[in-house]
């Protein structure tokens, strides 16, 4: 997908019906297996059930009956647990099941309101321990792949033995998938390896590579353009989705990390739209992504919260979708007691025209060839059919008395009787039997070496869409820098407050003591705090919000519940006694204050928002209110000054984002739709004031990030991305030098990091930081506090229940001896004011000067000499070369002789001179 082109599936919306639209009377299977527990044809849906010890399969219809209700029936299939099931892609009533009893059975099922067969049409006995997966071939009739605990077999259902038995895996096999054209099989295994097999060429894998790093279950799928998609876990136990190019399997093209969870991700892929569905077993979230052949490879489309946890998921074939409402996917979600049909629809005018751009011709239901033809080397594509209502092929009909299973010959089915249809058109010519070149270009297992430019592009693709900060790392600094033994912390500050505040010299923390007391700690004095009482700033009322003056590190401003703002001057060296008298008190608001924000350029200019639905501007030099802004209809969640200090943005509980020109009108100059949720929100300016980023909640109370254009709020958000489900608002910090956004919430253990770019994909997720215990929040320090020698791009103070800890965010780099000028541009001196409040109010504007962060003795990496490429590892031939026993023996003897020395050399004592005979006479 072109990153500059908006996808037509960008706004695809999952629609969950009301409960009367669910399939009831379902007992979803709770046992563990490698299958998805549910499969669907165009007419029927089959699922695992707990009845009869798991040996039965539940069956219902995709669509309700004429009375609007579904009929659910059960079929006794196996003597032991049914582990997987699959419908034939060419016959909606042909169902294959496999079981722990080591058999595979093919059933000619009927509509749920009819009596079901008592015996299978075909029974296969692979006899290779418990069977885990059964898959129909996507192009050939009567051909299936069966996976056991460690092995894979390919069967022609008309024969009594397997066509081929592939090489055993080293550990538990976890995922298996046919390529779309049926030429290759791919598998994932507990040994963390991905393997590609060409069953017609050789029994061993033609390619093998390292997969996910986690030890938990993984799954694998073929997607378009010879790509593979896997789901699993990374080293920190986060769910992970990876995209691979089967032609360059050595490294992944892209990866996306999801939540930290133990749930196995079950993937589903639609090749027509390129949409991927992933859902965790036992979770109540279903995510969808768009898979592209170029950057960005994986783009999230939706994040659906379901009403019940998932036992399994299946896609309904495209031929059964309702194109009149622009339905592009339908997911059948299996839960403990229901099957929930979730319809994914593109918001367009429905019911008028057929939207051909949404519905390319899809795979039909006529097989391209017989199993025997495939085995002899044929490669044919299934004929595609149109989804236009006037051109759709007629669906399969249920078996009748005339075509009941008993009337069909053994080993034959209705599928076989229609497999030689003249509509089947080959897409490639026949090839010699079992010839590696006739089935796949991967059969040899070797690929030509890529050029340096190709290697660079591959590495760039693997790292994601050109983000320098993809692998940013957060770490807590040494304990010697911590302030510990913190007691009596106030943990219930209002949602609009950041919880605490810090500058480069000191930290202010609210205490759970009557009188609204705030403790101030000097960062230059780390260590364990005494058990005795500490000197504090006593406000006499509960604290609503507080912050340091950015231009005076000793001035602390506190907003209270009594609608007053108190200005405190902290003595140099820190508090030695409790302060009870503020420097001044600002009065004007009539109700409790939400939050306060200093102007980024003008000294002594403060903005405050209140329950009286006004935003007021104060001049601290005179102690007077200088402006009052109105227009809000509900609680003001957050506000932010623009980088140039000319505009003020607010986000409100009424679902609006507003933009003010405080020196002009008292009413907003722009207004647009904001987050739908009413739990809370924050706003911050990005991209030098061109865009606004809002963190809030959607209508399902899921945390979301929204990006708006500051020039056109009314047109809605440019992009949105989901975060997770949590009650606390994500508090954003934006670094204008790097465009890195760092977010976390009160009580969270995870810190999200994104690079925000002004064009699609807008949000580029980077590595997150996770802590072992919840934190109160983060407060970021000026850029000069960062250790540029260690490529530290951000420094924060982390407040936990009992400690204050410095936290560093670093970018991994190889040549750290050079100044990384690509991530450290000249930074603004934001701790110096550029004009006074009076000058700003009179119409003047200021701008911060900029300074370089480069130490004097460091050379910029852009000016560093280029290093000659060095081979870090010996060629594989060195390791793979086999030596004979005689060669090994000779090498060992040579090494021993070299260590002991030459046996022909004279001994040292032989060189000593003796005494003449006449000397003994003396």
C-alpha cells in the first residue's frame, strides 16, 4: 500500500448485532488444541463443543431461518476429543474432522433442521499420535493435509494411504497452512522455527528460519505476494504479529507488538481485501489490520471490544457476504454460550450501486483439478467469480434423498462428481511429476545473494516505516539517583492533574495529609528520606493541580478546590520549614479549578480552567485576571498552548475540541468533534503547531489516540489508533526535536512510545517500556538533562508509591563515540522567557533561541569517516565442512606437538659446558 494513498478500508467498522442476533444454545469447547475451534462455509458453521467429552461437533447455519432464529444441532463424530475441523472450499456440506483418536473423518452434513448422518463418508487413519490440524487443499479436490503432534501428512481421500509423510518436527507442531495456490505448506513449531515444505519435491523442509522468541503457541498463514504471516510472542511475553517474505525468510519484513497476554492469537486473512483479523483465545478483543506489500506492511484498521471472551474465530467465505450494505468481512466468534456474527462494513451509501472496488472477483467453488493431477505436478488456479448480485453463481444445495451419502460410491463425494467442470481454467502449464522446478522456486532451499542495496532495503523494511526510534529503550537509572522511603503519597489527585511535577532541580509531590500539603524534594539530594515529618507547602485546601514556573525553578503555582490559585516561592537549597503564606493568591474563578498551564514564551502568564466552564488568563506580575474565554458546554478535560504561544487548544467532555485566540475573541475560532468517551482526555500540539494530538476514549471506553489538523478541526481527525482498555487517561509528552510521543496513565505499568509523522501512517509505534509495578506517572525534564553521549533522547522522573526514580529513554546506536546529530538537532532554550506577559498581551510574540547539545570533544556522526565493511562471521562453508576422523586426529597430534616442541631439539642441559680434567686436581 502506498503510504501517501489512503486505503479504502481505512474506516472499516465492525458491527456487533444485538443479543437476539446471536446464535444461542452453544456450548463452546474449552479444551486446548491447535485449531481455531470453529469453521464456516457459505451455508453452515461447525464448532467444537464440550458435549460427549469433546467428541461431538456442533452445527448451525450462517443465516437465521425464516423466523429469524437459528437451529443448533450436534453430530457425534469421534470417540475422543475433536481437535480441528474444516469445510471443503468446493462443497459447503463436506466437513472434515480430526481427533485425539488418531483418525480423520469426512462427513456429508445436512442443514441443521434435518437429520444428520450417523456415519462418515470416509475415514482415514494416519496413525501418527494425536491429530491436531486438518486442512483441505485450496485448489485440488479430495486432497487434505493432516498434522499430528510432530508430523505432517498429505492424503488423497480416495486412497488408503498417505501420498507423502513429511519430515518430523523437532517439537510440538503449532500451526500449518497451505499457500493460496496449494504448491507449498508452511508450519510453525514449539522449537521457535518456521518451515516451508514442498510436499511434491521432498519430505524435508526447503526453508527454515527462526520465528518468534516466545515459548508460547504460534500460528502461521500465507498472505498475498508470497508472504507469510505469523502470530506468537516476543521475549517480553507480548503478543506479536510478524510478516515474512518467503523468498527472503532470514528476517521478518515487519512486526507489530500487541498486549502483554497469555492468550494465543488466532489469525484470519482475506486475500481479496488484504485484511487480517487476530483474536486471542480467552480475550474479548478482536483486532484488524491491513496487510500491504510495501511500507507500512501492517496498518491497524479497527480494535473491536466484544461482549464475551473468544473461544474461536472463523471467516465466512466472501460468496456469502451482503454486498448491499458494503460488508467486506464476516467473523463468526465462538464464545462459551453463543456464536456472535460480527460484520465488517465500509461506510458508504448502501443499497444503490455495487461497489466493484470493494469486491474484486473472488475464489469460486469449482476445484481447479483432482488430487491425482496435483500430485503429478499440475499447478492450477481456482476460477474466480464475481460477487455482483446479478452474476453470482448459485450456491450448493443440501444433500437430498437422491444424493444422500449412502447412494454415493465409497471414497467419492458430490465434490468429486463436479470436479471436472469445464469452468476450471489452469493458470499454469503442467510439469513433470515430482519435479522441484515444477512446483515452486523455493524447492532448492537456496536463493541468490541479494545486492547491498537490496539488503539495505530489506533491513529497512524489517525495522518498519523509516522510524529511527523503533527500538528505543527505557531504563531506570541507578539506585544511587533515587529518592526512597516516600510515605503518605496522595494517590487520588483529580484526573486533569498529572499527579506530580518536576523541573531539572526539584520535584513537587502531593501528600495525603489534611490541608493540601505538597512536599518538595531536591534532585541533587537523592537517598532515603527520614521517617520523621518533612517540611511542606501548606495550601489549607485540597490540591486540584500544580506546576512549576518554566522560567523560575523556585516558583510553584497551586490550584485548589476553593477556586483560588496560590503562588509559592521555594527557598534556595530546598524547604527547611513548612510554608504557610503564599507569595500571592489569584482570585476570580467561582468554582473548583481543573488545571493550570504556563505560557511557553511569556513570563508570568498563566491559563486556568475551571468548573465554571471558563478559561482565564492571569498576569502573575500584577496578580490580575487579564482574559476570560468561554464557549464550553461541559467539563474541560485538558488544554495546551501552541508552540508559538499564539493559540490555546482545549478538549471537553461534550465531545468537542476547541481552538482559541486568547488575544482576540473570547469564543473559540475553531471547533470540531473530539473523543466520544467521557472518561477524560488530554491534548498536545505536534508538528510545530500544525496538528493537535488528543488522547481520550472511544464510545466503548477504549483508550484511543486522535490526530487533528489545526487548520480544519471541523473536518474530524486525520487518523486514530487504539491503545488498550484501561480506566486512566493517557498523559502525553511530545518531544518537538524528534517527534516522539510518550504516553502513560496513572496506575499503569506500561509506557507507550510513538513517532508521530505528518503523513500516513501518522502513528509509528515504537518499543514500549514496562515496569514491574504501577506508577503514579511520569514528568519529563528539559533536553539538557539528557546524556547525549549515551544517545539519551528523553529523561523523565517516575513516581511510584514509595520512590522517585529518574528514567532514561535511549536509542541504540553502534558508533556512540560520535555525536548523533540526526537525533539531536538544535534544541529550544525553553527555560528562558522571550518576552513578558504585558508584551504578549499587547500583541508581541517571542521565539526561543536554540542551542546545540553537542559536547565540544565529540564529532557529529554525519562527519564521521565511513568504516570499511568487515565480515563479522566466517562463511557458512567453514562451519558446514565435514572432516574425517583421520583429519581430526592429525590436527590434534599437530597441536600437541606444537605445544610440546620438536622431539629432535637438544635438551637445555646438553648445551652446558663441563669442567676440564686438570681443574679437578686443584
